[in-house]
């Protein structure tokens, strides 16, 4: 394919991605006019529902605008010689492919970061503030932004440097060796995420002895799930929204509760939420999801290896010759349609996993408690109750709230303090 054809292919794919996203947003706007599902009718009173609709519409308009700006900046850099200018700057610094790649992507990332800051500011201190979610101070915002910048530069820079270095050693088998390196790094990060990354942004403290810890440990013991590490994270310093999650695996696995979750839910409801998370482990969803990600990465590395030496691809960006960094930048734009398709497949599998985890919670008597928790958390976060089916199919990693509650209601209450199934 000629460089001119590749140039217009990049333009077409980039515009098509934005149009696709915009269409999904417009479909959600249309779906918001539907009646609230009967099972969720008690979630909002009329005033709260108007507030939820306002919040959803505000975010949709914001996403359309921010997405358009992102598209224009990306296409502007690509179409008007930005990649070529970055490449020239990188080559003027060093003849080393590794250094060139770091300089090229460093420039690109820094520009993207600077452009994203005003949008992050508006989202945090205007939208989230207006609807009562924001608790981030200006000082904390600046600190988070700088920490995030430094962390991404170090981690992504290290991964990029290793991949380029591998390519210089073995161009033919680069895709396989680089995939192995990235996979090992991903496993390392999964294992040590709570110890290395979380402390940079949040304080984690062990859940103190008391009713909640006793209830969690009793349920974990009842279903044969070894759990020693239960932590509380100070998420309330940034937002009033709540969540809970598991991280790590093996002896490093731990449950993490947002402190806001403990403020909003009862002990029974928190155990219901964690029963769902334990269901993921029991069904080996963590392992399966990791394998899916590794397979997707392998496909991406292999496809990139087919384009990495293409002078036509580099010429489409205005460069004289192929290079790892320029070809990677152009390839990432061409890869977008396949990425969207793979995300849809991943979401289909994820929704199936979520249903299985809900079933696990229900089978162990936590169905009503989890349903109640989901409704409270959704109400507190002003969640959308009537998403368009196509949006659910393409973008939702979880079934809709209505579907989940419908599958959970009417089941036995969670016996949070019982040590065996017969007592539930």
C-alpha cells in the first residue's frame, strides 16, 4: 500500500473512531428518555432522578467535546508534520534507537499530558464539584498529576526501552521476545501493585478488628477462601464515590475497601459485594482475564512486527525512513478498529464472568445483600439506569444494574456471621 493511501487510511480510521463513539453517546442520550425499570424505581426520587439525568447529560456533552479536541490534536500532529518534527528532534539527540524512541514518545506524551490537564481540571473542579462528588483539593490535584506523570514516564519509558532494545538484537523474533518481556512485567505489577503503586497515591491501613472484619473473615472461611490481608484505602480524600476490589494473587492477594464504601453500606452489604469478588477468584476469572490480555498483546506485537520496517508507513507520517518509534505511532492509529472489536469480545466475556460471580454470591446466600449494595452504590454515583443496548453490548464490562438486581433479588439473605452453610 502506498504512503498516500496509508495517510488517508489513518485519517479515516481516526475520524471513524470518533464518529462511532459519538453515535454511542447519542444513542445513550436517546435511551435516557425511557422509563426507569420497575426493579430500580425506588433508586431515585423525582428530584434525584433529574439530578442524575443532568449529571449524565453533562458528562456526555463533555466526552463529545474532549473527544473532538483529542481527535483534532492527534490528526493535526499526524497530518501537518508533527511526527516528522518529533523524529528529527529525536535523531538530533542521539543515534541510538533506544534514546530516539524515548525522546520521540517523551515529546508526544508530554504534549498529550499538557493538553489533558485542562480537561481533568474541568472534570474534577467543575463537573464533579457541581454534583457533590469532588473532594480533591487543588494541592492534591497537582500532586497527583505530577506523580502520575513521573510514574508513567518511568514505567512506560522502561517498557519502551526494553522493547526497542529487543528489536535491535532480534528484529525477526522481536514480537515474541518483547511479548514475553511485557508479560513478565505485567505479572510483576499485578503481584506487587498494592505494595508499589497504591502507596504513591493513597494510604492503606489494615481493617481493624470488629464486626466488619469478623464478618468478612467468617464468610471467607465458610467458602474456603484464604484471606489474611484486608485493607481500607482513603479514597474519600478525592471523591465521595465508593468501591471495593481484590488485587494480587497467591499470598499477595488482598481485599481493599474504600473508606466511603464503609460509610455508605451495612456490614451485610459489604460482605455481599466481597462475595461477588471472591466468586471471581473461585471461577479463576483473574487468571482467565490475564490470559485474554496476554493473547491480545501477542496479536498486537505480531501485527506490529509486520509494519515495523515499512518505509511507506513512516512516509505516511512525513518521515524519510522507517523507525521503531514512528512506525509504532502510525501503527497505533491503524490498529484502532481491531482494538474496538477486541474490546467488544473482551466485554462479552467480562459480562459472562460478572454473572458467574453474582451467581456465586447468590448461591452462598448473599444475593439480596449484594443487590442492595449495588443499588446504593449506583444511587450515590448517579449511575445511568437506562443505557442503550448497543452501548451495553460494545462498552459495558458488567451487565446492567437492572439485569444484575433482577438476577439477585428474592434469594436468601447473607448470613455474614455464620461459619457454615447450614447456619445461613
